[in-house]
C-alpha cells in the first residue's frame, strides 16, 4: 500500500464527497491547500481548499499549527459535523495535521482575500497564483459548465465530436488577421476556424462538433478580443432552414442554465451571477435591428453593412428593455460582410442566411447556412476575386455531393465574460494571449 507522510492514500476522503449525515462521528482524513488561517477566542479556523469546494476546519489547540502558513499542502484528520455558519454547512473538528509541502516564499498576492482588486496587467502576470483565489477560479468553473453543457447537448442530439488541424494551408475566414508559419519551407497558417474541416465531416457523420483553440492575428487590444481563444463549433447537415441551427443553440443555452443552477450554485453566488432567461430568444433581421436601435437611442447608422460595437450594445439594450431578453438573434447579415461560403438569401442575394447571437449587447456567436452546391460555391469565389484552385481540397466535398448544411462558432471566453459580468475577456481566459503577452 502506497503511503505519503505515513498516511495511507486509500484513507483520504475527497472534499467533494463530504457530508456530515453520511459520516456521523467517524474520523475522516482529508487533504488540500491551506487557504486561510484565522484565530478567534483561543480557537483557530483553517480553511482547506480543494478543487471544487472549501472546508472549514477547527483546532482547539494551536500546537498542531506551528509553522503552518497559507498555501501549505496538508492532510487533516478529524470528525465532520454540521455547522450552518460554515461554507457548505459543515466543518471538521480537526485532531491531527500533517504538512505535505510548504511554499518556498511569501505569496505575491493575498489569495485568501474575497476580492483582489488588482489591475489587469498585474493580475495576468501573477496568474498562476491569482487563480487560487476563490472568486477567480469560480469564473473557470462557470466556463467548465458552459463547455460541459455544449458537449452534453450535442451528444444528446446525435452529434459526433471531432478534432481538426490547427496548422492549415489556407485561412477559412480570409483577411489579414492570420498567423503565418514556415512549415518546413512551405507557407502555412494557424487556423482561424475549423470551418473547412467541420464542413468536410458533414459528409462523414452528418452532425459534428469541436471545442478547440482558434487563432486571430488581430493587431489591436480591446476588452472583447483575444489572439487565441476557445471556439465551440458545430456543423449539421440536412437543414430545413438556418433557423434549425439557432434552435440547437437555444437548447444548449437552456441546458447550460439548468446545469449551472443545479451544480454550480456556489460559484454563481460567489461571483454574483444572475442567470439569463432562455425560454425563448427573440429574432430580429439585421436591417430591422439597426433601424430599431437607431430610432430608439438616437444614434444614426454609419455602416449599413456591419454592426459597430455601440450598435450591438444598443440592440442588446433594446432586446432587454422591449423584448425582455438578455439574448437576441440578429439574422440576414449582408453578403458583403460574410465569408465566401455563406449562403446568400434566395429572396435577396444582398443578404445571407446567417446570424449572430448577441448576449447583453456583445456578439458571442456567428453562424448560418453554407453553400452546398459546387458551381454556386465556385461562382461566389470568382465573384470575389478568389482563386478556386487554391481551395481544391475544400471544394472536393462539393464535387462529391453535400446536403444542405450549416453551423456556428461560439466564443467560449466571450460568453463566459458576459455571463460573469467581467469587464475584459482576458479575465475569462486562463492564460490569455494578446499583442504583448506570451507568458505565463
């Protein structure tokens, strides 16, 4: 039997499984990091931090705590009891403590504080330690729930999870915001999107999804952009309408809210998160949304082909004030501003069968129906001055036959930031990459 510091590892009880009713008056041994120490009236309270919860531990004698500091890794043995004033409604009446390791230097920030109040640059530079703060890590518990609900929803709908290359021959989105690589003497790029590959897999599995990083070489620094972010993508075949895609996303959001309510309530409370209503999400056409926001908030339309950030904010505000929703789908974006694979609206080719989802005034999703006919796709490429021969492997799927299909991409960090009320998307990324940051 393997031992650590004289304690058999089989006897450890994970913090997440602790329940006083299930362990009446029976000693248990737990382990974790010392999150906080506090003396009060001859009693010492030690907060033990585990991966999903904290446990209040009480010592009647200080001798066991000699030379114990915050961020020591420890093993504690004691009797678990109910205590409504303690986190999680229980505490450990500790009897013995074994120090498993100690920090080599004082902490650069007091991670046990409720709120750290660091400026963003300091916070990101100290990220490996800052993330131990309970509020900081709750952001990424919420993010875990979103990705988990996405996977669960799509698995239940018969989607297959795939893995696509991140070193590619050509950019899926076009434009200049693409990282170039020297690939053994050949030109290559970091993938802006899994778009081509998830379309290719429609002919294989019919419905596919991926949760993976994408890369955008955007040479600006805003509160809503990252140069590497996590995209939650899906693509589905045999569409009746691009509204089918929006229905799947709505189910995902409904499932995410249910999961967060059921299993992540402590994290939501710690962050003060108010979950949005998602029973139904209103839908506005692009031109209609622009006009309504312009009239309601007295801001003239400057760009007829795209939404400026202030317009997104005003459309989100309109959706909340007039339609009672934190979310709004904006459909039929102009073809001029959509990628070459977006299907044009047969009733008006100036617009596309596409959409964005705005959440509290910020775009978090882009999706729509794709062109599935070979000649139609080639004609659109030529009309845009593109060279179809450069996309031979992509066009192979159109030659081989494709069903009507479409999909979307959701920015996981941006969705997390809006849900948690964060002022910068970098706060919703574990180790963000931007114009100046390559570490930690």
